[in-house]
C-alpha cells in the first residue's frame, strides 16, 4: 500500500465537503466502534477534517496538505495510509482534479453507520468482535441499547396538525429553493459496498445444484452476504454452495444468520481464531490493479512506465525490491515540492541522476537539473527523456573531443559576441565523478534490464 504515498504532494491543495451534518452521536459511534478497526491516526484525521468545516456549513476553505500534516504531526505517508483506511471503511470519498502541474483534492466526509446498521452489518461487526473480544464487544453493544417503549400500556392522545392550526392559503407566489444549493441535513449513512468482481459468479452458479438451490433464491441480500463471507473468511466459489445447502431451512429458504454462523464456526475450527482487519500489502494492491496492456516497443514501454509509476515505486524497482533510503526519499520529496515537477518528469530525473552518478542521489545536483528542466517547461516523461538524451549526447561528444580543442571551444564561447547553445551548468557540478568511456555501455545495459522488467509488468 505504501508505494502510493508520493502520488500526493504536501503543496497540493484540498477542501473538505461534509455530506450532511455529522452529529455528536456520530462522533460517539466513530470513537467506540470504528476506532478499534482503523486506529488513532485515521480517527484523528477524520476529526481534523471535520473541524475544518465551519459550524452550519458544508464546505471548508482551501488549504495545502502541508498545513494539515503539521497540525496532525504525521508524515505524508502516514496521512495517506490513514486516508485509505477512512475510504475503505466508507467514511471518506476522495476526488482529484489535475490542471497542468497542479492537483487539488476534495475530501467528502460521510457519516458512520448507525449502531443498528453496524452490529447487523455482517462485515464490520465481525472484525470488531475479532479485534476487541467477546466481553468488550458485548459492552459496546450495551452502550447503544436501551429499554424499548411498550406502547400497549398507553393510549396515544397526540393531536394532528389540523387539530392545532387553522388552514392557510398561499397567494400566486410560492417560495423557491435556489438552484445549485443543498440543505444542511443529516444524511442516511450508506453501507460499505464490496466489489462483486472479486467473486466469480459465473463459476459459482455452475456449481450450484438445481435440485438443491435455484438461481432465483440467490437474491440481492444473499449475494451481499456471500460477498461479505468471501471477504472476511476467504470462502471461495467452490466452497460456498455447500455452506448454502447447510443454511437451508425446512422450506428450502436460505437463512442468512445460519449461513454466517456455519461459515464462522468452520473458519474457527480450521484457524482457531477469528480473522483480523488488515490493510492489503503492496503486492496484493499491485496485482489487483494490474490490467492487460497491448504490446509496446522498448521506448514506449519505458514512457508508459515512467508516466504511471510513483517515484517511491521506481526506486524500489531500480533496487530490485529493496526499500529506498529515507535520505533519498527526503531529497526527492524536497525537489518535487520546491521545483513543482510533474511526477513523470521526476521519475526521469531520478533515473538520469542515478545513471550519471553511478547509483547515488545528490541533493544539489538533482535540484540544479530540476531547476533547469523547470525553466525548459518540461511536462511529460517523453519530453524529459528527450532532453536528458540530448544533453547526454552533448556531454559524450564533449568528452570525446581532444583537451586542446575543448579549451579552444570554451574560450571561443566566452569571446563570441553571439551566444551559442552550450551545456547547462549542472553538467559541471556533479559531486561524484561519473565514469567516462564505459558509462554509455553501463547505461545501455541498465536501461535494457529496466525495460525488460517494465515490459514484463505491463503484460501482466
């Protein structure tokens, strides 16, 4: 999951939109029922975003993420991971608008489920039970339960509207609600929706015995329960029919509570525990989001890769899976922030600097090149690759010239009244002396290896 944190920059702006009024009761539900699932960072982020929306308003003012990070006292990576947890639990919807080098986010805050919805959810309540244990789970239930009102012992004496007020007739004009506005109100919370594509329904239906269960009996509520059992207990398409058969009553109706009970007991018997709510690993996320792509040549593959990958993941790929150093990440984040480089251009810059400095990252060297590319108004990976290649070809030609001719060329450049295009300053400011004659061969081998890995990833 953490490879995505550099998709977001501290300088990026954001606004908060509340989807209706978040009440004090909602806060209690979040604190008692959701915090054990998402942790303190995510809860703190939710409350901090909520505080930015003024009282009796639905929108906050625009701010940079850096201000929020300072308030929370957390890193950009920790913020992003907390945001993902809020999104996964159905508490935040995130929207992004990109314009040239700038990107702006809107975080829409959603109300939590009601206690009844939560404890009858069949997903969140299972994870809560697993997280806090039976005793605490029962205590939490009691916090939101009170005695029912037995109306049979009373007779209602309430008057209706017509009994209390006299009728009133409007004139020709009727009050109107301004367009493009919405009332501030408490919205009905929406339940977590699971991706139905995670479950192979076609294969599942093929395995169903028509003598035991018809497809008509797989109603929307049954499908929802199946998806939740698949997500929680990893019950696959092959195992699910047998559980459904065991959950049928005498009339042949699927009893959902019985289905959940059978699957839960089967899981406990096999694993001697209940499942825990954990975030996906980066390998699982990458596999889930991987899509088939058409055949591309080496140059196109490299461009596609550099346009889509994050700088963090790029460093991991270059290092064959090793985690990048914190010092390198801080340098890259600082360069991106100060020079406001697009992500694809930053990726090309990282590759170029690593090749020029024999696998090392120098802050001053990278900052100087970034400033030069910014002045050149480089926007895409293709433009950055072309510029880097052109400058490197100039550098190689310069190295191949005899020393006397080189000195003569430098002198003529200073003496000439008409300025000619020369190498940028950053070619003479590298802190590590790059290799000379063998550098191009090493670059070629490194790029070929990189392209092979990229093409392999694109074909998955």
